[in-house]
């Protein structure tokens, strides 16, 4: 390794001030998943909501989590290079349109490629505006989302509206991508889950959802998480890219072409968001529908922040949001009602932790909210449909509120940079 690369490595990996969270290693992530599954099993037994961890529930949650995770992964690439990408939602919208437009004419995999291209073009526009012209990143991202929304509505009027089976608000049906089910294992796990044993059936439901009706595009999307980790944290390319998000002036002084790495990161960010949009149109629904992203680009950004700008943590956040989104599809009000009990138990744990840290005000607030949730759960049998529909967005707000104090973004994230500042 050269001296300049070693210096950048030391700068990028030096201990950070401010007490940021530790990185989530694989054993820690597996321990978190096991603890969460144990808690879900306890809630399922108490509430009687046996569909909470069923094979269908887990499979549905995974399908809903993938677009959110791809948007979050896109945000991670961009922000690790120092560019805030609020425009993920707009890039997803471009992915849905171009993915469906190509998909119904030339097949689903062509749609996937065009969806990626559409999102990448949105990323390129964001890079030109923010990196070259130094426009505020938030303003640019919002503008791109507005532009993507208007552009796709306009294009749909004379593309889908004139096609057989389409209209100005949706595309003709797209052929499905092949799905994988492991014979024997899938049936055995489904039978084991149906027995409703404590923890064992819940584990079977989790594993069964991962081997039943799994789209090939879902497999590809899941593989992108470790690939991103390897590229950004185990290669010299990734090291230089991350240095642009930590200290671009120092990186430039060591010979790193900051503009180039920012451009690459933001274009990849848009491509991943576009892939998430194509997934929505091709795998999730099989058609393009106006407004089908439903704010998933913003939720993906929240998942990335929850994961502390790390791929593993982002995947956990996307899984959480995907799961809450899937609750309304299977069991609806009953499953969300059981989540009240889960939230109450989590808040009790938070209260005990705050007492241990001698933060008595926070502990008191957690106690009051937990008590309110216990009462709400005990005196109701179902929740209003409006609350069920809002569950994913409420979860997003709660997670960000509870985790915001222990986050550490890249130091130069969102900060203006002009070439030559390091000279």
C-alpha cells in the first residue's frame, strides 16, 4: 500500500469523537436477530396472533423490504462520498417507469436494466447539480423528485395510455421473473411453523420465508449488501470514496480526484434506487402504477440513518420497515394490535436501560408511554384501519427518534466542496 493510501486509511479509520455507535459486526447482527425473534415469539404466544411470524408474513416482509433496502443502499453510497441524496424517491420513480416501460415490451430483465439506467440518470443529474455547481443537496434532491414525478406522469400519457391493457396511470402487465422454492425444505419448515411452538416455529417461519417463492431479483438485491460492504470497506477504491465523505480537502491533497469519486458514488446511488423502483414495478406488483413508490425512497433513507451509514445496520432497518409494512397485508388489525404489546415491552426495556444510565427523565417518559400502550392493548381487540395503514410511517418516526442521539454521519456529508480547496 502506498504512503498516500496509508495516510487516507488512517484518516478514515481513526477513532471519531462524539461517541458514535460501534459498527454492527455479523455476530452482533445475528444476536440482534435472535433476540428480536425471541421477543416476537413471546408476543405471538401472549397475543395469539399466530400469523405474526408465519412463512407468508416473512416472505411478504422480505418482498416489501427489498425496495426500501435498495434505496437505503443507494443513500449509503452517496452519503459515504459526502453527498446527501434526498432525491432517492425521485430516482425510484424513474426506475418504476422505465422498468415497466421496457419490461412489458421486451421482458422483465430488460426492464430491470432500463430501471437501473433511469435511476442512474437521476443520480447523474443530482451529481451535476450538487458536485459541479455546488447547489444545496436538499434543494437538488427535492427538485429531482418533483421533476421525476411530473416527467413520468407526462410520459405515461402517450406510452402506457396507448398500449393494450394500460392507461395514463398504469402500464400493461409485465411478465414475472422466475421464483425459487427449495422443495422438501420449504414444506418441512411450513409444517413446523404451523405447530406454533415457542421460538422453534418462529425460527421455522423466518427460514421458510427465505426459501419459499424467492424471486431471482430478490436474491440479486440481497447479494448487493455484502458486495457493497466489501467494495467500500475492503478495497482501496472504497477507501478513497469514503475519504471524500470524511475530509475531501485532505483526500484531494493526497491525490484523490474528489469530483470523480463523488460522481461515481451518486450515479451508483441512483442506479440502486432505480433498481428498487424496477423491483416494485416488476416483482412486487407486475405493473407500473402512478405513485407506487409511496415514499419508500424516504423510508430507505431512514433505514440508512438507523443503520448508522453501515450496510448491515441498514439491512436491519429495511427489514424492520418492510415487516411493519407487511402487517397490514396479512392479519391487518390483529397483527398491528399485537405490535402494541411488542412496543410496550421494548419501552420497558428502554426504561430499565435509562435508569441504569441515570437518565431519569427519559426513563419516566418511557414508563408513561409503555403504560399507555399496555392499557391500549388490554382494552382493545383491533385497531382502526387508518392506524394500520400508517404503521410503517409511525415506525419510521419512532426508530429515528430513539436512535438519533447515537448516530454519526460522515463528517463532510452535505458540505459544499470546490476543487482546489486543498491547495
